[in-house]
């Protein structure tokens, strides 16, 4: 599998994820669907545009070396795993706890960020999420554990 094909697969996964989120948000009450619906639609449109762009570039590749460039399949799957893990954490622990844990672990493991910088980033993100939730009156759904 070459790098271009892996990019197409990962982008298609992101497009499917955003589209599924948009469809799921249609089941929410009218007031509750505002934020997730528009964010999901924006993500779907942008990922679809990027998907079309990279498919066109993949088709135009003429060099056999570029087509047969080997790429490990585990790299794209690792990031898909990060996204699925984050969604699972949101389902089990709730939005704020999942965001804090996910962001901290991701920054430490993937970005190789220092602990103090990671803690500061997580704190800023939690303050922003809390402030924006209060400003536009978002009531996050309860998690599986009731948080």
C-alpha cells in the first residue's frame, strides 16, 4: 500500500465519521442539534473536498515508483484508533473527562510534548470548552457512567 492510498483510506474514514455524526445529530431535539449538526456538516464538506482532491492526485500519478512506494498500514490505523478511542472515552466518561485524558495522553505520546506544557494545554482547552458551553448554553449528554 502506498502513501497516497493510505491517505485516501484515512480521509474516507474521517468523511464517514463526520457524516455519521451529522446524521445522528438529526435525532437530537431542535435546540440540541445546532452545534453538532453544523460542525459535522462542515467537517463532512471539508473532508469530502479533500478526499476528491487526493483521489484526483492519486489518479494523475504517472510514476510507477510513486505508485509502488511501500507504507506501513499501522500508521493510519493508529490514528483511526486514536479517534475511535476518543469517541469511546466520550461515551463512557463524558465530554470533559474524555477531552482532558485524550488530549493529555495524545500530546505526551504523539507530540512528545513535555508534561507541564501538556497540562497547560489541557487546562486551557477545558476552560475554553466550559466557557463556550456556558456561553451558548450547551448541555452535554450524560455519559455511560453518568458524569
